[in-house]
C-alpha cells in the first residue's frame, strides 16, 4: 500500500506545514491547521491522482461520445458473448472458476488464437511449470 502523504493547511490563510502546529505562523491564529491528504491543486481541492493520469473534469453523460470499442473476436462465440462481443483492446479480463474447470485450457486456446492473429501473447502461470503448460498446449 502506498504511503499517504499528508500536510497541514491553515483554514484561515492557507499556510502549509508538514507537521501540525497549534499556532499558524502565517496568520498567528490558533488551531487553524487541518490535516489534508496531499493532492494536486490548491487549497481545498482534494483531487486524487490515480495512475499518474491527470484527473478529468466532470462531464454530462449526454455529451460523452459513445463510440464502438475495437474488439478482438475469437472463434469461441460464448467467450466473445460474455465479453460483450470480444476482447476490448487494452482491457484486463479476470477469468474465475472452480479448480479443474478448464480455465488454463481455455486461456491457452485463446492465447493460441491471438498468436495466430499475430498479436503478442505473454502467458504467465503461477501454478504450472513451463513443461506442464507446454503439455497442456499441445495436448
Ligand atoms: Zn494561517
């Protein structure tokens, strides 16, 4: 977990300090410093910066363009269907299910199809050795 950066900001004059003080050196008022999570922007602007991307401005939902996302389809219609029509580029899909239900086999088949489409595939397994994965792939 990332360490939270906090600062103390005077609610009267905006003076900022790394540690709490009873008396503000900026305006000499008492008990005006309030702990705030360090964030981009000015006083009272609690904009959290997630993933290093600049925060977006509020938008009306009716003004947002709904363009069709480009998707990669597989020959497995059911798989395409549960993903809403195929794999969305840049998306992350979490496949869950009981042990032995066929998650690894399914994902190897999908990896194979993506590789056939000349798309880069990186198959990472924390459960099976490379040999087991190979056996499953050719089996
Ligand atoms: Zn002050």
